[in-house]
C-alpha cells in the first residue's frame, strides 16, 4: 500500500466514527476535495504531490474529529503529527513539512513556503468550486483571482 492510502485509512477511520452523517459527508467532501486540489497544484508547480495530498487529507482533521474549529489549524498540526508519527513511514523532515503547512493554513493573507501555499490555495479552490454558484468570500477573492490566472482560466463562466 502506498503512503497516501495508508494515511487515507487513518482519515477514513476518524471520519467514519463521526456520529452526524451530514458532518461526516462534509468531512469527506472537504478533506478529499482539498487533497485532490493539492495534487493538481503540486503537479502544476512541480512540487511534491504525495506530501501535498497528505497535507490536504489531514489539514482539517481536528475540526472533524473533535467537531470544534477553534484554533483548528494549530491543534490540527499536533493531531496530524501524532497520526504521522504513529505510522512510522515518514521522515522527520516530511512530517515537519506536512505539519507546518497544516499549522499555517489559516494564515491566508500571507505567502509562505511552497507546500504551505499549495494547501491554502487548495482550501480556497475546494470552498469555491464545491458550489460555483455561491458567492466567493471576500477573504478568498484575491487568492482565487491569482489561481484563475495561474491555471489559465480567463473566462469565469457560470
Ligand atoms: Fe479546510
């Protein structure tokens, strides 16, 4: 089994234990949607798609595991570190890269390292493309416009 699938099993285990079916659905859609957007952006930018997908799958794990989004990026980095350490298949450097991206993913107004930015942008893309009929949030507008330019999407249809 490759490492993405190994982490996916852990994420699935947490999501499957959520009692509320609607929240569980949101968890699957968001975590795996962000993971897929992470793959797209990592490939586009020539970055490590494996670590990007893993960061995407784990980035909001705390919110769904605890049903509490307070300070979830920082608490989620701790939880992700525990999960990754328990698997014993990642180097210290890899865990640091993934957990740093998770720790910083709510800081969308600042630009940080390559994986941090992939995760923030993927989070924004999933929010917006989950339902393109919803209005884009003010806080996500600037990143969204930059992403559309980067992806060569000039025409914003409906
Ligand atoms: Fe998120």
